[in-house]
C-alpha cells in the first residue's frame, strides 16, 4: 500500500459549519422559534467544539418546554450529519490520490454514530481506505493515539505520511506530535501559532490534497 494520507472530516472534507447552520435554521422554523437565534446557536456550537451535553443544557434553559427534549437530541445527533455534502473538487482529488497509490484514512474527533453518518451520506466510505473516530479510540486529536490508530486501521506506518486538516491545535499540532508532514486548510484565516507550523498552508481542501500528492 502507498504512503499514508490522513484527512480531517469536519470543516476539511465536509463543510460541517454550513451543514450545522442549515440544520439549525430548520430547527428554529420547525419549532416557531426566532430566526435571530441562529447566531446564538452557531456561537454556542463553536464549530462542534462545545460538548454536546453543554449545548443540550443551554438549549433546554433557553427554550424550556417550548421544545421537547427528544427534539433537541435529534437535532444535535442528526442535524448537521443530514446536511453535509462533499465538494466535487475534493471528491476528484481523493479519487486521484488513491489512483496514485496513496492510502487515505479519515481521522476525526466526534461521536462514532454521527461521524459515520456523515462519511456514508457523502459517499466518503467509498473514497477512502478507512476512518478513525476519536470516541472509538478513547481520546481526541491531537493525542498521538488517534493518529496511531488511523495508521493501524489501514495497515500503513506513519513514516512518510501527511495530515490535512483545518484545526491548528487538533490537526497540525497533532501532526507535529507524530512526526508527519501537514497541510493546514486555512479558509482564508491567518496562521497565528508561534510554537509550531504546518508544512504548507492551503486555502481549501482540494488544493491541500493536490499539494501533498505533488510534494511526496
């Protein structure tokens, strides 16, 4: 098998924030809640980094009996997962990576059920060689155990590998920790960390994939 290419899921392969926004807007409409609450939900969610239990508690406090608790659970469990899409440029780049002999594995923080729903819904399960979700490992990126589990899942060593992701802390610091090269998907953001840096910075995931393929 070819060199290892580890790729983050949320806001790297799929636009998780856009999917959450769509789900949140639908949730507000379905329950006759103020549309202005969309900004509050986005801030509360913090791109998925706020623990689900904290989000659920905050929503329960805000909406009380107006929204049944099961509806909140359904929104948090399935909302974003049901709205994610895979950009065509990213799809083509993944197809090329595997055609060129790379071993592609998704490395994502989150809950197994939700993340696997996203992977299968977008067809990523047919475009990669495997995936690892932090819940199944028992720790989150940037812990080295997550990346080691990803390499073990597809039977390829970390040596010579690459990591592509949008999070400076979870992805790029994680890549540095296990000694693999990395591309940070900036989305137009400036790099702010002084203690570590990615190997390269790309504006979007397709560009990041093409850089790694060309650089190896």
